[in-house]
């Protein structure tokens, strides 16, 4: 096991440290991590299970955005994809550059993410618990489209030498996934009944996906989630900090680790007790709490301030979140900086958002780790709060490029651990048969 360095507040061998330093994700023996594993999928046409080779991936089902993670198809690096939770039916364009347009199974054609927000006719997808979200057919279609974007980013598909997709048919992709759900939907015995029932709606379902890019080139994909392992979203960030690329825990003297996860929709705490006993493995006990709203509690006042200053500019919640993060909005057809408006709202509203966090900062017996998109937006305010009572070795601000997607990366760490156990059992069984 590896020790935690006080300079970085994390072990140099931890998954998080490797990602922060942009180092290759290889084991201590210099081997690549497995990208896939032999598994099975359900063939509904003949109503039987059949063998398949499933790619390992993680999905963080966030309220504000889809976050996905998987290893690149060739390089030992992590690929992540973050796509705003935004959907709108596709419009017929008569000129200029096109918009990436999707169709899933027999759905209408639609746009997602920033393309949907920029259309100014974005529809609100459901937020909240897994049960509320996955029953919405639009959300299922949005999720399937996001998975294809993750696959493309990771280098999958039929590519030419320049990395561009060629040919219409891109193949079938079976995914072995960790699936992040709200902390409140996980108990010590597993996911709640409502969450499990909702996840069955997308389990082993063949999503037949058509993607037409900006230039009118259409590609077709089939994606299935052949395994869905639910995990509490905020715990995944801890997993990144705690586990090495080999899948073993780091050696640390920390006995109470608290993750403050400031997301778009909600703010959570995840408290993990690390129970050290002589001559025994460290035991983990996790407790998670919903502390309140996330950055949406700032985005909505920003929306109101924009409307007050620029009459006629009316934003959806998704568009307001986008404006908050980019600090720009279209006014009379022109992209306009709103830095001053955002700064004023943050000053006025950040204390209310961060007030539940204060008790964790003031408690002197825990180690704090700040992550989520709100950690980036509110870094100045958070540093002022921790600087009053703590030294630098007593907290960690996750790298700003990793914070918004860390729960997905942590989900991948958990998926890898489960996959390695399956592969080891498979190898052991093969040895016995020989």
C-alpha cells in the first residue's frame, strides 16, 4: 500500500493522483487496465442469453449533465464526456452549418446538450430521483445519445486515419457499467426498490441510434447496457482518492474523510469512516446526506437578473446553468458577457448555498475534499471559509478539470474493481478445467 503525501493530500499512487498529474493509467507492473470483459447479453428475439465482450464504462446520472467515463480504446488514458441535460426536438434548417441530430429507435429527431440550449427552445427533462427520470422516454433517448458521444470520444467506431467516422454502420456496443444514482437511493443492502425498477427500463435494451453530424453524414449504432451496477454518486469521488490503479487501497492515517460534492442540482456530503484495526484490513463505513440545492440556486437568480437587465431574454433552468458556467448569454443575437451579473449574484447567494457546508469545515476531526462543478464556480468563497480554521494539509480541492466529472471517474474505478474480480474468477475456472 502507498502513503498519502501531505503536499498533495493524496497518495501518489491513487487513481486521483495519476489523473491530476496526467500520468498513464497502468498497473504497478506496467500493464494496461482491462477495457472489456467476457459477459452475456439478453437476446430478446430468441429469448435467451448469449455471450458477448462488454466494454467497461461508468455513467454519472447527474441532474445538470450526463457524465461518462471509460478508457480510451488505444491509449492508457481516461476519456470523460460531460453533456448538459438538455433536449429539444430537431428543427428543419434551411442553410448554414447543421446540428448533430439524433434519433433513437422510433423516436422523433432531436438535439441535446449545448445544441439544444442554443436553440432557445430547450425542453426541461425531469430531475430528481432515478425513478422520475428513467420513465421519461425523452430522457432515455438523451442517455442513449450521450453514450454514443462517449464511445466516439474514446475512439470507438469505424475511423479513418484522421480519426473521422467513416461508413454508416458503426457496430454494436455492449456496456458493462457502473451507474451513479442519488446517494439517498442506496442503502446498506443495495439500491432502493424504486431505483432498481427504474434501472430495469434500460437494462439489456437494444438502443438503435442514428446520428447525423453537422455535415449531414449519418452513422448508426446499437448500444446495450448488459450490466448496471448502481453506486452512490458522491462515494465515487472518495473511491478515486482511496484506490490505486491496481485496485488496492492506499495506506493512510486519515480516519474520517468527508467529500463535499457541489453539483448542479444538489449539494451532498459523503462521510467515510476508515476503521483501522491491528492486523486487519481497513473497514469503510459510509454515510451520505443531501445538504441542499446545488448551483441551480445561483443559476435561477442569474436568470432573473438577466431578464431584469435584458428584457425579452427568458432562459430555461438548463440555459441558466449554461450561462452561469460560461458567463455569457445571447442578447439581440449577440453573445454578451455577463461576468458582472454573475459576480453580483454569487456574492449575494453563495453564503446560503454554502451554509450547510460550514459545520463540516468547522469540525476539526475530518479531512475535507471539495469536488463537483460548484467547487470550481465557488472556489474563492470555499477557500476563504477553510482558510480561517484549517491548514492546507487538512483539505483538498480536486483539480478543476476533474471536479465536474469525478463521480463518473470514480464510478469507473468501481466498475474496474468488479470487472477484475470477474476476470480473475474466469481465469481460475479455466485453470481448474485444464
